[in-house]
C-alpha cells in the first residue's frame, strides 16, 4: 500500500505525495491505499524485491520532503487536526510530514504491507514520536475495515489509484471522517523522469519509451491512475474546496538523493520492460544502471527530477 507513493512518482516548483505514491507518486513511489505494486510506479525487478521498493519509498520521501510540506501547508484546514489518518502510508513520508506540521496530532498509519509498517515504526522510534503513531495493517479494498477512529484529516498520497473500488473507499472515508473533517488526495503524474531529452547518447527518448511500455501494462490493472478525483469525491458526498497542481522540477545538483532515486527507479523499471524493449534500448538502459560504467546515472551531472503533483482537498460537510 505504498501508495509512491512510490506515486508514486507522488510531487512549485511540492513528487508525491502521497498521498503516493505520495512515487516514485510514483508512486514507488510516492511516488504516495493498499499497495498493489505496478511496474510504472516502482518497477517489478524481482532481483531487488521488497527491499528495493522500501528504499525507493524512502528516497522519494527525502527528495519530495519540501514539496510534501508545501502541500500540507496549502490544505484549507479550519483548525489544526488532532487525529489524522494516513491512508496507504508506505514507509511514512506523509506520516512524518504531518507529525512535523501538527505537533499536537496523532497519526494512524494504514497500509497493506507489514514490512512498510515495520519500517515506519522504526523511523518513529528513531525520531522519538512512536507514542504519536499507530500502525494498522489493512486491505482497504476489503469489505470490512478495522476500527480507524474518527479522524479530523485523512491523507492519501499516491494511494487512491491503487484501489480496485475507489468509489467504495471514498464513501468509507467520508463516513469515517469527523463532521467538517478534510480529505486530502494527492497523486503524482506517474513515476518521475530524470534524464535530459537527448539522453542517453545514441538512444534519445529511452526513458519515455520504457515508461510507455509500463503505461500499457498498467492500464488494465490501475484504470484510475491519472484520474480526476474531483467528480468522484463529489459523488461520494464531499465538498471539494480546493484543487492544485504543482510542478516538480528538482536538479540533481541540489539533492544528491536524486541520483540514487533515479538508479532505483530505473533498475526496477528494467525488470518490467526487459522482454519488451528493443535490444538497443535495453543495452543503453543497462549502461545507465551499471555502476562501473561511465554512463551510470550516479555519475551524471545532468539529472533533473520532473513530474507533477495534484492535490484535491475535500470536506465532509
């Protein structure tokens, strides 16, 4: 339930946040609900497994930290929330940003992944905020939800597009929220891009071609990726009080984590497209991933993380 968050690809230039996913949105990853990993969000390279997903989510949180904080600051809150639910919390990008912003609040962090929740708890202990965090493992597509309290704010970064029945989830969130409470849905516009348009040399456009492959793979499994959540929120009984799209454009020279984020995302992307890309594209991608190669992404000085992050703020009236 990493909803990059990581949404995914997640996300003023606020990627995610979410909300994925906040990942990558993309949502790894945050790049950003129940975690049903898709190759475009955080890849599908079995060689790196869940540890790779967790690392990408952590990197996405680091890279998008300022953007996530700006999204939270923008929310049309009437009072500071005391009880918050992070829906599809992943490894905690939204959870800790919310705890930082609202020092008197407690967060219920919900995800399907026990590993992600354990990582979140470890972080909470390291930060000394474990008493302000409750973790709940749950599949939000299931008919019955555990007791999640009555939050003043629900945050879903790069998680809603993973839901099989988002209409049902939206209604459940509406009924769960305290009267007057706010629901923030944050989505990244796919996993971020990193390479300049002419790269790599001799195979310009490689990154876009690889993502086009995973876009086609995802279309059937995640039909709500890239959706306009405004009408669906209205249909679920919410009043949409704000919508904002933020451009994420962060130069690698400003944040050394971007190279590691690009490496992890492209590594997992390779696992998803290996059987589909042309041999020439695959060879070029392997050079980008080979840490011994002079073309490796960690050695490039022209990386820029690029995506968009859209947030919808909806109130239960």
